[in-house]
C-alpha cells in the first residue's frame, strides 16, 4: 500500500465522505484502553450524572483519531507533517459521524517539493461539526503528478 | 524528561481503536497513527513531570490538539524521550461574561539520536465563571 499519495492533487480535490459509528460505549472503552484516558466522564454513567451531564460522552480524541484515519487512508502516512484538531462539540452514544476533507492549498518550492494543506471535518448526524482539523503533507517532486 | 517506548502491540491496538488499517501500523515498517503519541502523556508521563495548571477541572475542556512530525510519524519499535512544558497561557473574555483561560502544554519527542521526531501541543480551556453564578 502506497504511503505517499500519488497523482495530481489540486485545490478543491476531496475524498469521498466516510462514516464512523454509531458511537457505542464499547468503542469509547476500546479507545480509552488504547489511549490510557480513563476519565470516568466517558464510561461511568453515575460519574457523568454527578458532573452534570445527561450521559457519558465520547472522548474528543476518538473523533480526532477517526478523522486522522480518514485523511491517512486518502493521502497516506509518511508525507504527513502536521495534524491539528479543534474540538467543537461533544459526541454522544448513538451518534453517526461523517468525515470529509478538501485540499485547501498546494504550494511548490524551488526543488519541486509540494506542500499540501487539507481542511478536514468530522460532523455529527445533526450536521454540526464535532471536530475540525487541518493536515499538512509534503510530497517530493517525483510523486507522479501530472 | 521521561521515556516512551513505542510498542508495536500498542500501536496496533490504537490503530484498531481508531479504525485505521493495521497493515501500515503493525509489522516491520510500522508507523504510528497520527494521534498515537497522546499515549505518552496519558500512560507514561510521571506525576512529577506533568504540567501544573491551576485550572478548575470541573469546568475545563480539551480545546485543541496538534502534532507536528518533522520527518513524518515515527516508526514503532523505538523509544522516544519526552519533555513536557506549559508553552503558553492566555485568557480572553467569555461571551457571557467571566473569562476563558487557555493553557498550551507542549511535549517534544526525540529519538535515540536526539533528533526531534514530534511535537504535541494540547490546549486546555477553562470556561469562565459567570459573574453571579454559584460555583
């Protein structure tokens, strides 16, 4: 599997939207174990209630991780130089998340190396963004683009 | 400074949790997924190295998080050295009065050669105490 995207990449290019979820308690617990985030807000109903929340809610970095999976499936891993997330809204059990991404900028330097900026969003089924992110990729001059 | 082993099994477990294909995150050329290094602060950072914030944790949110990789996400199977610091703190007025306080915790990850492999910046936001509200 190619780890550096090949082919022409232009401003406005996008990947097909991809869904994650519905978010289950199991998915949250699985991510909690994998990441080491055992904040009870995300898995303990009583704790969440005492803290004033209607229910447990997902870990923001889980949605952030899904969005990272979306962009690395599209553009690979090795070329990634920066991945920056903003957490906008909480994600709740049963939510279905839709990830989208668009190439926002492509710059080529004197050596022909491309720097590609990608705008990403992970939206809840309500249409509201749960996480937005930007990813910066670099590609050497000989990446097969036309 | 503390050490974080980038364990192949853990990299794979994390990839599965974020639904990334394990083919590129397990095996001889395995690399971490973009957000894997969040495990450093959560699972490896000793108490004495943790950034000290005087935030009220009952009204503190995770606002943003970023990872920089000067040479791409690091490979599994190595041990990285990590230093943690509060990079900046600032505040601004909240929309409903009170103030929002921001703190950016930065972790620098270096490999055995001392090269900077990654920088994580994690921003916490303490929501404002609205004047007149019982805390």
